[in-house]
């Protein structure tokens, strides 16, 4: 008499949430990647611990960290999900000729969207799926072929490979009317008195000001808009000064919609091309990297003067 083998598995949603937390390091980062709230990730982790009867996370300062058992379990789960993603990717790869590219929302809409026909021709007519993102994509699901993202402190797992495409200059920009209304702007230190346009926090502006030579940066004012392209749009509308890479700013500077204030040679991070390591030399992936290298060379904006401190 044959016996049916039955696998004992915890809830799969809980497994995925825990693996993402283990890989990203924080509940909030895991929530961003999974497009859910941080409370949902925390609840999945608690449910997983209850299901298997083992403590996987522990309090660490204001956040959570993995226990010894949690680290081992997270590693096993990552390898298992990689196998599932690889098997699924092979099926998708055989049924679709489209190249799925995830890209920062602002870069996708303002710079790449108009170039899609050019990119497709460069790839020999291969169809492109361009997905704007605000958080890092999950390659483990096999749904993503490549990622183009701006990162300051990249950390790639062994199954991914990242290469710097371009290390941009970060510009402080404002609308011409806003600049005309503040003729005293001469040095980077003058900016701290103005409304500054932030993304998720004041950290990027603080970092920029320090690199531009400003000592003892005071508490900064200005709204937080969460996305870089929204901060740039607010600057274009005359609401303050935003930070933007020269890769994004070139056309708006050339058209006169924005102007650089207090020019400085500040470079905080880089644009990275990221793809699965096992597919790094696939013809389409290699061709897309080549196209990007040529594209960014067209977008450089050199400072008019040396940085003033």
C-alpha cells in the first residue's frame, strides 16, 4: 500500500517575509521590498515563530536582529527561494522574449521612457518591460531581469552582480524665479537658511552640505516628499532648492526650467546596473549595459565654477 508524502511547511507568506527581513536587515526595508506595511512583516515573522516554535528574531536597539537559529534558517530559505526563482525564470525565459527592467521612477519617466524605441533597436528588437520602482526589486522571484538604481551604500548578495554605470555630480537646483528672489546665494552655507526640498529625510541634504564644505550643519527646513522626482518638480515650481543628479538635470537645465545654485563637485553615490550573476553575460543583459554606458556620457553636466566654501 503506497503512502502519500506530505511536506510540513509553515505559511509561505510568512516564510517570504522572514527571508526578506533576513536579507535586507530591517523590517522597514523588507516592507518596502514586499510593498506592504512594516506591521504586516512583523506579524508574519511572529506567525512563523509560532508555527515552528523557534525564536528567530530578537530585540536589537530600536529594531530587530536575527538569532543564531534565525540566521541559519534565513540562509536556508534564501537558497530554497533562489532555486524556485531559477526554475521559474527558466520557464519564463523560454516563453517570453521581453526584458524586464526595474528602474527608479524619476529616471524611468524623465530619461528612459523617450528612449525605449532606441533601446529596443539596440537590443535587436527585443521587447522591453520598464517598471518604475521606489524600492529594490526582489530578484529571487525570477520576475526581474535587470535593475538600474542609484545607491550610496550598495550591498549585493552572492547571486547578484552590480556594476557602476556612472558616478554623477549631485546638483543643488532651483527655478530661475526662486534664484532671482534670493540673490545672496553665493556659497553652499547660504542654502541652510532657505526651504530645502527633501526626500524621505534631511540626511541627503546634510551629507551634501558637509561634502560641499559646510561645517556644523544646523537643523534643516523644508518638506519631505519621499521621491526624488517630486522634490525636483517642487523645485521647478519655485518651492525651494532640491538635490538632483546631473543625469536627471541636464534637459531641465538646458531648457531653463531649473538652474544650478552654488555649483559644487559633490558625488555621494552612483548609478548601478544590477542583474543575476548567472545571467551577467547574456547577450541582452550585456547589450543593455553597453547602451547605458553610452547614454550616461551624453548626460554629464560639468560645474561652471569650482565649489565655493
